[in-house]
């Protein structure tokens, strides 16, 4: 497989599985866009290994193999379509290998850790699976000062907390509850209430609390826009705006997360583009 075919493979993965992200990807210049497709596909592949392999032993071995492929990629000897594209992107962008390793470590954690006692525990997980994505993205996007690092990680945490809230129902199918146990107790909610899809005032208040916290991270991330290279500002606004719009939709019916996985329609995504042109803010 040649490099162009490898990038096309990564693009298909991004458009199929990362529809919320890919809205922003499309507005990047070609070289950055292709690099982001490759990086996204690598991370998505690791995430799918953790979620979809039938046996935990298979999960762990497959993640080990994928990390070995990462080492081969950085050594200039890729063997898979995704790593072929990523190896080419590394010729132009100094993407830290440590960020991909952190992401894989987060996927390993998903194999063994199904509950989080405190928000600090959840934040550590976010550092593995979300801050790592920010570090990868900033290496491709370009930025003006070190302040972008913290702002980028705040945005990545906002996106991950949005996922945690939106996917409450989906995660139950894998026996995963990412909402901290101490917060369930604070609102008088049990795991059994979640697994029973109990639409009570207490569950509603718990979910509203998750929404408000995710929104606070979007606000903390706002200075990132001015720190980015100019050609990455609008794409980043769109990516953040899509997820902030998901939160806005959840506010109208927080309990929908127990019934189905909320997704935006193409019309709603077009509206996000229009609104960010007029008002360049995440939320």
C-alpha cells in the first residue's frame, strides 16, 4: 500500500467513526488534515481493540502488538496502513510518541478498571486518553506559546467529559461507570439505578452536574483559540463547538443518555459551523 492509499484508509476511519471530529478536520490545510487523519485512526484503532475484542487476554495482547507497531512506525518501519500514514506524517510534524503510549495505557486501563471512586481518578484517566490527544493535535496544529498546552488539555478534558456524560447508557453495556462513585452517592444514585435506567429526579440532577462541569472546562479552554496557528483556529472551534452543542442538547433532556446515544444531525452540524463563524467561542 502506498502513502496516499494509507491516508485514504485513515480518512475513511475518521469520517466513519469520528463524525464529530471530522467536521473540523475538513477545514485544515491538506498536510495537517492528513496528519490528523493518521493520528486519529491510530488512536481509534487502539480504542476499538479495548472495546471490541471478545476476551480480555486478546485485548491485552492486541494492544501490546499495536504498541509494537507504534515503535516500528517511529523507527521508520511501519507495516500497517495506519502506521504507514502516520510514519509519513512524522516527516513533517514532531508528534510525541509518549502521547500515543499514554493513549494505549488508557485503553489498557479500560480492560481492568470499570469504576472510578473520585473525580481525581477520572481526571487521571482523562489525562491518558484525552490530554494525550491534545498533545498529538497541538504538535500538528502548531501554536504560539507554552500556554497552549494547558488550554489544549482543558479542551480535551471537556470533550472527554462530554463523552462520559453522553455515553452513560452505552458504557453500561460494557459494565463501565465512569461517573465517580462518590458523586453517585452525593446525589443519592446507585449503580443499580443506572443499570435499571431509572429516570428519577436524582439521576437527572447527577447528569446535570456532569454537564455543568464539562461546560466549565470548555470555558477554561477558550484562550486556546488565540494560541493556535491561524489555520487551525476555526477547525478547533468547530470540534469544540460540536461537542458543546451536544451538551446543550443534553441540557434539554438529561435523561436521554439512559435511552440512547445522542448524536447531532447534519443540519445541526451545519448550524454549528455558521454559529462559530459569527461567534468564535466553544460555548
